[in-house]
């Protein structure tokens, strides 16, 4: 009989290895629908309240299809998502939500979505900036439209009470995820990079109630792994791949903080649990951490990253640059120079979900860890 900790990692790893099987199992057991969410700012509580399973799709769930028909200039996240849809790989998904996170999805998804695919789609267009006049009213209007759409797709209207319960479920999940991140800061090496990636990713596939149980079980692990730690890393960017995490683990680099989209950025920020629920979700969106793919400008993001680097006690900053991601690319020179000005060793490593350079990631991370040892 596996211990709670073993069970947690085994279940989370299996979910990450076969997300389609996990979604399919949930649908079979519940008899309900699943909604595909393009990362990372969909207010999932609305889908949860409608009885659906929100599933975040990152584009690396299937090998890229040669018949995907995706133009070569889009990033590998968008290419992977669109190619999987066009190849009919995500048949378990009943409806799609495409937020206006970046130009690729804002402008291209209608053109790239297969015309014969009749599944319902909600283009969630966010206000361009959080502090312009009317942003809150506009966002509230979009949340209400989304609520109505989710009710129609699922056949279950989203009541205020259901939304309140879902917000509590999500907030509890965020609270426990924050404990995981806290443990990684206070006790470097307590969770490996690969374990962190697995736990983060599993929570974007599984129902949040189950994921919270997995996190609790993982957090019950005791022990001190600090003896093996050679470097304390803050990791920023869209996402890490398993190869990057394996290279960090092998080099003795402990993640003590991150603002990864597939990580802290997804799980941070809680809506209020009192008052008007749609308004609470609208407010949460407008108060999200600065992000170059959202409404923030470059400076606040960099200041926030550097504040968090200092707070985490990291001695190095690793930026994982998703190839052809325009919004994040704009931040890189400023992050590099701000990091240099503060004397923080900095490395920018390219990530491409479909052209992994495992050996080069390993060599560069090993060299980065050796710097200043
Ligand atoms: S990685 Fe960048 S360009 Fe690609 S979908 Fe995400 S925000 Fe858009």
C-alpha cells in the first residue's frame, strides 16, 4: 500500500503523462462536460460552478502533428494547441475558451480553428489595461457573459451560491499551493523541480478538490534535502519543460521561487469570498500579478520579479524564454540588465516544446550552477 506522499506523486505523474485519460475518466465517472482553457487567465470558477471540468491545455500533450497546418511563426504553445485540435486529438473536450492573452490567440484562433469543428467557443477578451476608465465594468460584463455561456454549454445555470462555493474551493487550492511554494523557499530542495512541475501541471487537469488533497499529501513529506543544494534559483518565464527541470535537479539547483505561468502566476491571487461573486472574479482579474501577457507594463513585472528574487533568497535568476513568444520577449533585455545591476547571476534559456534541446539545457544549467560556487 503506497504512503500518502507516494500516492500523491504517483497520481499526479500519471495525470501529467496521460491528461486525456484523466479527463476521460472524470467524464465517465461524473457524466459531465470538460472545457479546454488556453492558459492561464480563464476564471475557471465559473466553469466549476457550471459542473464542468476546466482543463488547461499547454500544447505539449501530444507530439506535434505533421498535418497540423500551423504557421511556423507561432510559438510552440499555440502551435501545439492548434495542431492538437486540428488533428482531432482533444475529442474529450466539449467546449473551448480562448482568452485574449496574446496576439497569437487573439487574432489567429478563429482562422486556425478547423471550420468543420462545431464545438462551442468563448473568446474571452480582457480589458487592455486594468486601470483605464471602464475596465472594471467591462470585465464584469465579460464575466457575466461567460457565466451565461457556461450555463448554456453545461445545461446547468450558474447560480450565485454555486459560484461562491466554487470560489471557496479554488481559494483553498491556491492556499495549499502557496504552502508548497513557501516550503520550497524556506527549505530549499524540499521538492525537486520535476516534482514542482508535476504538482503544478496536475492541478490544471484534475478537479481542484482532488488536487488539493494531492498537495496536502505531498506536503506531509518530512526531511531535509538542503545538503544536496548547490544553487538557489528563482525561475521566471512561461513554463519549464521536464528536460529543464531534470537538468536543474541533476545540477543541484533548488527552485526557491518562481513566477512561471505554469506555476505561481496561475495559482496566485484569490478573489474575495464575500459580496457579489462575478464582481469578485472581475476584481481578481484586474489585480493579477504583473504579467507581460496581460495588462501590466514591463516595469512593474520586472520590479515584482526582482522583489520576489530578493524575498526568496535566490542566488540566481533563470529566465525560460518560450521561443517566438512576443509578449515575454519584450521583457528580456530589461530583466537581464536589472538583474546585472543588482549583481544577480542571470541566465536566459530558450524553451521550445517541440524542439527540445535536452543536452544543451543540461550543459548550460550545469555551467550556471557552477558560476560563483
Ligand atoms: S507562449 Fe507567449 S506567444 Fe505563445 S501563447 Fe503564450 S503568451 Fe502567446
